[in-house]
């Protein structure tokens, strides 16, 4: 039978060992939470690590359906090596059984309170359905409770990138395990997964950041999104300040950090695409909640001309001011001139309100070569890799460097990781620049982050 979200857990757990055939030694799958086979209880701020092992025994190299699922208070998720964790119920992979030894498949904190049950196993009917009569599997349960000690001053929760695939320098690969090249990349870690609520009044609430957004950038209200909706910097600021929407009139043009919080890295860069049909393209914003349009080709725009304005100007001496913006068509964040070819450049505008503290750091020097940002709950190493690698590191080397630091229990911790792009952007101080500060756009040289608090 197929897995069903309506099945009671006792049916999903019904058999832990197969009894229908007489193999000399049955395969033994094992799943652990924080290195424990037993039910564990943790607080929201505690780290949760799920690992799996498999002794295939007499079924070594036999074909099977592999299964790795977790039932959460907000639904089912399944794991596939090339994609990471996905919403829904499906098999992990299909293929020959091989030994696994303590492979980590999840490492996360800040999960909502509730009961989580993770399942790992196999069945020998290779048909993409869970066949209970041919099943071998194990389960572990984690009870997560809310805690008053969870970052009481945390005002800047960073939304996960939604990155769920692993890559080498140029190609999609199965997510590596510890010790393999390219281990430790973004898809191996799950942060604050994006969560939105449609308020039914033209606004969208981001349940992670607390920000409330204008749902559509249709500024002229004619029912479509095109070149005539775009505004210059000053007009964009004024539009948001004068907007009355959802019974609120305290709207503003978002900061670059607020705007970047909406970036969804499931998007695909359409650069080089020469057609006009954008229906199959995937933007870098969740279109289940936000209205979005690619560039207006009927007005001689490029498909990628979907640059959203922020309130941050680049503090550099320049004849033409530069405005920081986010392009949800191609996934870029950059400075755009407020003039282009002698005319005012216009931008897509999406106004925001609530949580004005979002994006404001609250750094604390811990006196042990680590820095805690109390706003995000992230702890950072104060020093970068420059003394160990003065010529710099490429991406593969950087990932390996962090793994070596963990092996050495660097600064007393062994759970450092390379930050994802949103976490790294959280450090940028947009009031600085090479023209204003010798340090450039950041105050401290910080390299990797151990705790997703």
C-alpha cells in the first residue's frame, strides 16, 4: 500500500522485521535523533540531528525501495539525496542496498514545538509504494517543547534559502556525506523554512520575519503588472509612504535586508532565454503568495528586468546615485544606477510594514573569538581563514576548511558550517562602503557559524 498522511502511525510502524521469507539474516535499518535510538525531548533552541545507518545483511546489492520520512506538526516530509527534504510522501530512492554508517540527513534548530517522528527503512518490492509485508524499518520520535529561554531578543529571524539540491563546481550531485568533497553545503542544513499567510486584503504576512507585505506591485491598480507600474526611487518612497492598504497606512519602501528575505533559491536564472513565453520560467519569489511579472517585453524591456527597489542607497561618491535592489527574475542583488541612458531608471515596488527591527544587528563579543548576533541568534567566528589560507579558498576548499575546523573542535565547538547566502548577507552594514570605511561593507571579518539558535 502507499503511504498516506491519514494512516495511523501504528500502521506505518506495524512491522519492524519482515517475517514472510526466510533470509538467513535480515537487513537492519537504524535511525537516531541526537545519537539516540529512544524517544528524546528537546527545547526549540536545541539542535536536532537525524542520522541513519543500514546493515543490508543477506540483502546486500538487492534491489529495493528506500524510505526516509518525517511526520511533523505541519505535515509529512520525505528525503531524496539529490533534492534534500521535500514536502509530501515519497520514496527516498530505488536501487541496490548498500551499507550506511551514521549518515547525517538533517541538522536543524528552531523547529516549532510538537512531536516529530522520523522513519527510515526499505521494502523489497521495487514499485514506489510502501509494501508493509516486505518492509524493514526503524523509527525515532522527538518531542520539541517551547522554552522561555529561546532568544528573547531575537528580532531578525533569517528565512531559509529553500536550497534543496547539492552541486559540485558545475553539476547537480547527490548530497555528499561527511568526508566527501563538497560536504557541508547549504542543502544539508534546514533553517527557518519560508511560511506565509494570505490575509485576504491584498497583504501577505511572513510568519518567520513578522513582516507584512503588499501582495502585488500593481501600483497603478489596472489589474496587471507591466512597465507602467515601475517607479523611480523618490516616487517609490513616496508611493509606499502614502499607501493605505489592509487598514494600515504605515507602509514603507523595504530595506535591502527586508527585501532579500523574500528570495527563494528554487528560482532559475532565465538569462540567455530568447523566447517571450515566461509561463515555464521559475522566479526567485514564491508566486503562490506574491504577484510577480517578468520584464515587459512589449515596452522593450528584457525578460530579466524585474528589479525591485529598496530604501538603501549605496554610500559612495558617484555622479549617479546607486540604489540597492533585488531582481526576483534572475536572483541577483546589486546596486543599480538611479538613472539609465540619461533617463530615470524605474523599479518594481513592493511596500512593507511591521517589524522595523528586521535587519538590525545586535552583536555581542563573547570574549573567546566568537561573536553572537543576538538579533538573529547566530554565533560567528570572529576571525576568517586568512591566516591559514592567505591566498583565499575556492568553494570546495572553503567547505573542507570548515569540516577540518570541526574536527579540531575549533574554539570549543564542532558544529561550525559555512553560512548560507542569506546568513552572510545579514552581516552587511549598508551604511558603510570603501569610500567611507577602510573595512568596506562589514565591521568584522567573520567566517562561519556554529549555532542556528
